[in-house]
């Protein structure tokens, strides 16, 4: 087969076949085989898997027929679906090849479940919905980040043409009266709208937005109470099994923090005080009216949220490393069964870490970037992470920048990264770590054009 070469990366075939469909490659193609081969895993659909159980728990708070649940949507979407339909600016960092896996210039692996939001609004099949799916981002390597993870988003909409007298606010407040109240401490000091920080959309009335936001916060607070009640009960039960004295249980505390998202306004993040720290749990807000207008349902308005399923599963089951979700080891998988039997994860092994440093000089024309849009030839830290994954697969626990130096004479810059090689399932041999590290050094020079300092 004829071979093409992307602007940064190995030689590529002229086309890729993914899930039975063929896509032509071009200079934007940067999705490695390791990512393509994992597309079929779909952890959120595997019964008893912790990601599946996290999805199941959240879905239970959004019952049919009001909410429809979409869990099998294809991960391959267009730029229009992933970015344009949601109002992402043309220079947004997420559009860059350093942040996103592209199949070709027009097609990519979705970076969020919101890539399907406009299509779901356009179908107009239910008043609300949830979407759960695998999403893909070029990212750092550590215990809480993986290039493939799982999100759930949901939305609840009301139609001005369908509610009595067109009074959405009145209809929503009527619904709120039927919703259970949550007996928790809630820190919510800011007004619903704030002209500069959290503005009201021109096409919305303040009465409508006050009602929509009240419904959203009551709904999501209920989800949080359920998650953390189950997590606390599991930890307490585990301590009792091991005859460890239970610590005094603090009342659950949550707070609403003003935020910015391209596709909602006003917007918030919901944080929970957990194990002596505030933990960001989810993002939400009032749907930008431009989205339902573009989807052909201009009289609908409502709220939407998004949450990471791995984060919820890590809380529910006390799972310390995101790589564990991808394990096929029965010693991991057999620890989970149903939502009625939630227990903290019990480590089945702890293997030693092996740290190795790799230092290199950047090309004189390169800038060291931790984010943002980069042009051809620029250095970006995410490119290093991708090469570590190519060289070592899932055998790296984390990678961190430990030193940065600028030569006083030449002005050249040197970076040093520390790679922590550690398997979750076995002890790595020195010889195989040395082989992986040597391969990483070769890839850095070959793909990024840097000069490795040996």
C-alpha cells in the first residue's frame, strides 16, 4: 500500500480502517495504532466494570421517559461536530494537533461527549438526555490522566411553545416542588447571573434562568449526595471488616463556583469537600441558545452538565491509578459487581518504580510549550507524552519535567524529564526498562528533532 507521512510522526498508510469504515489520512493524521486498537474496549458498556457502575449510578438520577440515554455513539466525529457546533473559537487550543487525535484534517476522535450535543438536540426525541462515551485527548502521563477516558453529559430542555402560556419559569418551579430536597451544606454565595463573570444570554429572561439554574442545581446536588454517601459507606464498611476504628463522619459539603465554558452561560463547577480538600467534580450551565437555534429547535432552552466517569469511579471504589481501569487482570476486575455491593479497591500487588531521566536540547527554532496552539516544528510537551506511550505503552506511571536550562552563550534550551516506569501487574526487569528508555531517546530525536544529552 502507498505510504504517506504526517508532519510529525511515523509513516502512515494512505487510509485507516476503523470500526469497519475507511478514512483517508493526510498531514493532520496523528492517531497511533495503540489508540485505534483501544476504541473497541468501551469500558462504560462492560457490565460490572467500575466505569460502567459509575455510569449506571448517575443515569439512575435521570429516569426515562423524560431522559433518553445514549451510550453507543461512534467516537469518530467531524470538526464541525466537535468544535464548530459548540462555538469553539478558531484559535482554541483544543483544535491543535498537540491536543487532539486527528484521523484527517476534517475528522477526529471526539474530545468530549458534547460533540453529539447539537445532533441530539436536532433529533428532539426527548425533553432530556444523557450521553456516555469514550473520549480522547493527548495529555499528560500521571495517575489521573489517560489519553482515553470516559465522560457523561446530560441536558434538560423546555420548549416555550409547549409549556402552558409559554411560561417556562412557572412550569419549571412546578417541577422543582416535586423534586426531593438534599439535606447538605451548600456554599452558593454568588448571584445566578453576573454581567461580567457569568452573563445572562440576550434571548433569556432572568426569571427563566433563575428557574433553570435552580432545577439544575437541585438535580446535580442529588447525584453528588448519592455518590459520596455510597463512597463513605464503602470506606466505613471496609474499616469495620478490618477492625479499624471508624473516624467521625463529617457532614457533606459542596460549593458552586462560577466558571466559563464555550457552550453554556451562566456556568458553574460543582466542588465537594472530600478527604480534607475541595474536589472539582463536574461542570454545568445554561445551554448557549445558539446551539438549539442551529439544531432547528430555537424555542427550547435548558441546562447541561458534564462529568468524568473515571473520576466518579475512583471516588466510589478508592482506585488510585487511572491505568487500572484498562487492566484485564481478574484480580482487579473480580473486585466489582453491582452498585448494591460497593467496596473499596484492594491492591493485589505493589511493584517497585524505576526512575530514568531523559534530557535534550531543543532545536533553536522551537519554543517549550505546555499548552496552546503550536505551528509546524514547535515543541509541545504533549508530543513527549505521546512518544513515552509509544515506547513503553502502559508501563509508565508518570512523567514530570524536573529541570530546565538555558545556555548563557548559545541561548539553546535544555529540558529534562523524569520517567517513572512501573507496571501495575509485575516487576519490570532492568533490561526491558533500559530497552524502552533507549527507544524513547531514539523517538525523541527522530520525531521531535531534539538532541538527546547522553
